């Protein structure tokens, strides 16, 4: 007898019954084989994926300000090497102790394209390389300030010589600049900066320099923000030496100059100074600014007409040493020898015989000290190297960081 085909409903019920029996058997832990044995059938857990390594820089794009500090950082791993180049030069920098951040130790230059190549390492040891780039803002010379420094490299100066930094474009953020202006000496001597204006800053020690001191000046202002859209143009480094301690003491009442060197009195010279009250010589501490073997003395440079009663125009005045910007010199004055040692008859300069002037000139150098007493007309800080006419506590108040 032939069998009838299963109806659709019966076939469906039979299939479900068979499926239920199979599933029940495979999930029954009591019937299952050793789990480790089951694993050997080729079903293995997927390997743990390493954390993604991300390398990023804080500077990208165009017009980056030159006072920005470049940083490269890594998450999900460490940095192994960072190279930053521009026009063939490499920007220096170093990694932090945990190797996750690289920070530039050099500053950026204006109008340059910088390429950054960073090598990182993932937690699984795989190296990852990333590159990026940026361009710095271009600056005109009017947007940069250049520092001129005195003394000059290798110069030997007197114990009263200040460090003078002059800027060709005004610095309005003086504190920003002063943080990058350093003076070190051997032996060490305490001192401070004092800003005379937006374009001139002086550093002087608390007391006169010690003879034999070696001084290093580091004006590290390249690309530092000077304020008002101005940036430092270039770093300057100068080393100089302090020579013999020459200090000349002028008493305008007795008309004499006592010449001391390294604490010893060498000579007492008869002199004449400014006729009072018309041309009173200033009292206070002055410093030799510059020397001229011969110099024309022209009254018109100090506001006195040549053809007036007090006018003069004398060529070839010998052994002239400037001590103020306003026109006071020490020089040979053979025309006033009869008054030297007894009266003040000059237009403000310190005159002496040609022989005495030559002797003094030959032993003197920029930065030697001339201390004047005897008049009530005071010397000022900005009329030459007048730095010593303020006590040190007052001097320090002129620092932008005080």
C-alpha cells in the first residue's frame, strides 16, 4: 500500500521537533565534552586589538605667530622621534620624560614653511609615522626689533661700564623681553635691568664691577613678542672683560682730580671745570663713554652760536674723552693752564694740561669712572652712562619685572 506524502503542516512540525532536539543537546553542559577539548575544534577567541595611536601637533595651517611654541603629542602610545625642518635647518626640541610630548626648544622664524615628521610606537611595538606642516607669518623689518649691545664682543672696559641694549623699534611688552635678557659674570655679582625708555635698557651690578670680571650677555629675544605686533629680530650674545679699576675723583671746589687705579692714588692733577653759574659742570658719577685722540669742539653742538660772546669752534682738541651726551669732556686745554688748579673757567668740560691729558688718556678706557663733587647741578641717569646716580634700590624699580 502506498504511503501518502506528508501534509505541509505535518512536515513543519517534524522539522521543528528535530531542531529542538539538536539544540538541547549542544547546550547541555552536563553532556558536553571538556571545554578545552571543544576549543581545539578551531574556535579561538579573537586577539585583543592595540589601542589606536594618535599623533597631533598644536600648530597647523598658515600665518602662525612666530612666538608660538611647537608641541607634538601622542596618545595610545609613545613618541620615538620628531624632526622639524625649515629651509634645511632643524628646529631643536626634546621629549618629555614619559615620551608622550615633544616640545620645541628653539623659536620659529618668520615667513617659513615647516615640515613635521613624527615617529610613534603603539603598545604592540608597531612603528607609526605621521607628517604635518605649517607656515609662519611673514614680518617686515618694521615689525621686528633689533638689539644693539654695548660693550662690544671681547672689549675690556672699566668698572663703571653698564650693559646697554638699544632696540631700533620700540619694545612695549618690556616684561616679555626682560625675561629673555640675561647677564652672568665670573665672579658672580648681583645686578638688575633698568629701562630708560621703550628702546633702551641698562644692566648694572649693585656696586662697581670687580676688576678682572668676565661677563657674558645673552639677549635671547629672537621671535619674542615685543608688544604692538612687534617681535624680536635676532638673538645677541656678547662676552667682555672688566679691566683695571680706574676711578677719577674731581673736586670742583679745589680744582683737582685725584687719579686712582685699583685702589692706589697715582697722581693729583690740577684741572678747571665749568664757569659758574653760566656753565656749571654737573656733580655726580660719570663714566667715560668714548675717546678721541683729536676732536673738533664746536659750541653750536651745545646750543651756543659760534659768533656769540661765548661761542667757540676749535679744531684738533687733544685727548678728548666724553663723559656726558650733553657735551662734557675731559680734554687737554692749554689755553687755560693759568687757571687750572685755581679757578673754573671752562664751558663745562674738565680741562688740564696737554701732558696731563695725554697721560690720563693713555691709561683710560670706556667704562672708567669719574666722580664729580662741588656743584649743586646734578648728573642724571640718561645723560651718558649715568646709571650710578641712583642707589640700587631705586635702580631696581626700573626693571619691568620688579
